[in-house]
C-alpha cells in the first residue's frame, strides 16, 4: 500500500491534460491542495488504529493487504465494513470521501463483465481481473466516468443530432477501439490515475456503439479533463481541520481516444447496458448510505452546539429538530445495513447490495438534504450568512468590539463562538456548501431515479394479493 506522499509524487508524473479556468495546470497545482487532502485521508487511515480494521483488507486476487477502496466485495461483511468505513472517513473530511467512485465502478464492472462472458462467450472478465490486479498492486485512485452529457433528453443516444453526446465507439481495430464523447460530474477527475468508463443507461439493439466499458490511464493521449474546484474558505487566523478540505470534478472529454482490447470490459453488448449502469448506481447509492449519515451527523453536531451556545439547547422545538436529524441519519444508515445483509453473491463472486434498500436509503437522503440545512439555519440564526470577514476580528479598531458582541453563553469563550459561527458559515453559506447541497440531491442519482428503480424492481402484485386475501376477494 502506498502512503499519501507516494501517491502525491506519482500523480505529479502524469502527462499534463488538466484544465481549470481556461488554463492547463499540473496535478500539483495549489488549487487542488484541499481536494487532495480528502484523498490523503484514505491513505492515512491505514495507520489509524481505529480505522485500520475497516480500511485494510486482504486482496481477493493474491491475499496481500490492500486498501478497501481497491477491493471487490466478497461477503456481506465486506459490504457492511465498506459502509461503516465510509461514514467514519467522512467524519474526518467533512463530506464526500471521493475515492468511493472508483470502488463502486470496480465492483459493477467486475460483476457484469462476468455475466457478459457467460452469455456471449467473451473474455471481458479476464481483462477485468488483470486490471484489478494492476489496480491493487499500485494502490491506485479511480475515477468513475458514467454520466454522459446526453444532449436532447427527449431523444435516445442514436437519435441525437450529434451522436457524440453519449460516449461511443467510433472505430474498431485489431488492437483495440477508438472512443469519442464526454462524461460529466466526474469526482476526483483531476487527481485520479485511472478512468473507469461505464454506460449511463439502458440501450437498444441500434445502440451497440454506445454499449462500452473500459479502463484507461487518466493521462492517455486524447483525454482532456476540464475541471471545477471548490474548497473551504481560506483561514488567516482561525485554522481548523474542517477548513482544509475541498472537492474537484471534471468534464472528461474523450477526443478519439484509443483503448487497447485488454482494457475493454464491454463493447457492443447493448443488452447489458442497463445492467451495468444500474449496478454502478446500486453500489454508489449503497455508499451514500454511509457518507450521507456522516453529513447528517455533522449538521446535527453543529445544530446542537450552536443551540447550546445560543442558550436554547433545551428548547422543545430545538430538541425536536435535532431528534429529526437523528432519525434521518440512522434511517439512511439502516437502509444501507439492510442492503448489505440482504446482499447476494453474483456469478463473479462479488456481492451486490440489495437494490431496494440501497435505493430507499439514497432516496431518503436526497429528499431531506435541504431540510437538514434548513434545521441548521433556523437554529443558528442569520449570523452565519452575515458574519464579518476574519480580518475584522483581528483589527485594532473592531476586533475587541466584535468579540464583545458575539458573546452568548458566558461559559463559552468569544473565540470559540467565533470559530463555530465561521465554520457554520463555511459549511452552509459558502460556494462549496452549495456544491455539497446539490451533490446531496443528485450524487449517485436524483431522487426520481431512486423512485423509478424501486418501483421497477418492487413486487407490487404480491401486495395486491395480500390486500385481496384480507378483503376476501377471490378473483
């Protein structure tokens, strides 16, 4: 397993194909530093005695110790451990731990490549196992590139005016394929080492060119990573662990990129497009049942703390609001536990979480993210939105006055009250707070997609039979 320092050195060796604000930048550009701190957490956790039992696991390939982020789930316990690991790591980073994207893509490709081989006599799973060995031996960071830009949403891939609006194969050669298109919302894009590409939707027999999955180094010729970066506001005086993190993602453009056959896991098998797309979603929604409760934990802690500082910690409406946050956090986490415990082994030996429960958990999380921030805003009051700039608190003319007038609970120092309100401001009113809130709705699929997935896979007829039986209806 690598250290965070070794990982940082390695990404500096990649070809420069990252763009931010119209400029080509290196992966060591300071703009990515806070985002990289999140990834560092996943490496540093190996040496944390409390986290190591969750993070370190034996490889299913060769039995060596590896980071769980590079592992395919081989038991119900693996699914449970992945979920708990995610929650605890997100407590440290303050939000998305990011590296789960590659994990969830690995597992989906591992399952479906084996199923394609079984049905079609291909050798995609053999390719996958070679790639998995490489991924584990080098302790790599993966970027899951699934969501196509999609163009006109009323039209299918083969009906688009520009056929590249869903990533597709434009040429098949004896040594590989050439792909063209773009994938959006790719968390870890600028600092991932491998891009794992999956289909984004169900496909028809006319859409074999769009039924493609593969893995390719992130600096491959023809790939452009056009990136957006968000991070916590810079601190000049009040340094704090929670202010040292950020998030970056990319629109990943494939401009006639060559993929060797040994890196291809699906090519033309349109019947499996929906299976791979939905399975990645299932794994990622199961991951959300770990990370989203962690976000609720943080919002809950901030709400309870600011209530105490404001002197209203025991007010009935505050107690009621905090109780609601407790219920939301544990309902989502419980859905993930149910998805794990009811998980099933696939042909590949990789375990899948139970679809209904992972989607139900993700739906509850997505539908309530803004409500959770609303609870924090109600209890905190308006000050997080209007708190003066940090320098004003250290000005000779205004500093002492600001510290005087921030006082609420006399047993809490002015500095600690300032620290809390500044972090609440960062966590709920800043640019990255807006990203967190949108990600809470759309990451892993919007709530409407979980609804569709649940009703498509739910046995409603059984419930009708139950009702008929109780009502005495024989027909």
